[in-house]
């Protein structure tokens, strides 16, 4: 891409593997959640989240602006907090109410954050737990910004563009989510 300091799609050091992005989704301590208010304004808030069962899971009080926004419009973006190696995930947040799934999420969150939260954290009467499955992912390794190859793919249109529909867009690279 001339003028941006990145190489063309036929140059550079290569593609970021999905494992690179997934590692950062797992280990990030803090995340930024972007939702849309009823007036159409962006709403950005910090949250804790866990990479769990192939998606980012997070919780919020039922009365919070985040939860109310997601109940009205489930499309959202969740990003890791590291600006040098960001991973940005877009998709639709689905509210989780199944007791067994909530208990697995609670155990994962307690393990990650070395906490001892009880069922009240995931009780649907007071709090909402959301699961965000990636539909589009952007990631960037700033240490190799100029060497990354450009790509533009998402899970939704990957089958139309490439032969392997298990790939997601990761920053300036198409990353293989199959683990290779």
C-alpha cells in the first residue's frame, strides 16, 4: 500500500497465524468493548473477558449501558488493550443464559483473574453474560508493521474469496484459524 509504510500483498514477511491472535485474546487482561447507543452514538467501555469456547465471553450488569445497548443491537467490537499488538474482534454478542454454560464461563473467569466470584456474577436476573463469536478479526504486530502482507478477508465472505473458509482477516494479513 503506497504511502502507508506497508508492503504490497506480494511482498513482506508473511501472514500472521491465527495462533498469534488467539494467544493475545487469551492472555489480554483488559479489553475495550464498543457498542452503539439508541441514538446511534458509539459507546466504548473497558471490560474483563475470557477467550472461551472459540469466542470472547464477558459480563455486565443488566442495567448497564453496555448490556442495554447489546440487547437492542448485538453487533459490537471487542479489542485487546495492547496498542502494540492489538486484536480487534467484530461480531454479534449473544446473551448466555444456560446454567451449565454460565458456570463454565464463571470458572474460566475465576481462573484467569485469580478471583473467587460466585454465581451472582453470572445470575441472569442481575447480570448479563455475552458470548462474542468472531465474524471479522483485525490484528497487527507493530514490530513487523512494514513487513506484513495486505489482505482483506472475513469469515462471512472467505468462501467467496479463498478456498479455505476457516480463515479470518487479521490486520494486514489473512490468518488461518485452523491452527497452522
